[in-house]
C-alpha cells in the first residue's frame, strides 16, 4: 500500500511521461492487461489513455486494470483525451 506522499510523488512523475497504454472501444481486453503487465515490469509508472470510443470511463478502466495486474491506481495512470490524428 502506498502512502499519500508516495502517491503524490508518482502523480507528479506521471505529468512528464508519454502515454504508452491505450484502452480503446474493446475495453480492458486480455491484450491490454498483458501490455500493462509488460510495461509495469519494465518501469515503475505507466501512463495510459482511454479513447473517446471506449465504452468505459477512465475510472472503470483503471479499476479493471488494477484488479487484473495487482497494481496501485497511482502506478497505472489513465486519462481521457482524444488522440490527435485518430
């Protein structure tokens, strides 16, 4: 379990990260979970995005990914923002 100070520090680090995990209209599929696990093994913090076409809200996708990976919500960081050119 992360302390509030550790969560705040991870959130600050997430601001400078590029988005590397995308949740599309298929939702949190097995492939998305596998990619999240791979990325979490490679780095401490993963920043993701829920595309507008997704049927899930960012909070729902985050909860599903955290349950599937065992990660803390502050280690998996999801946001809603359209991807330019998509």
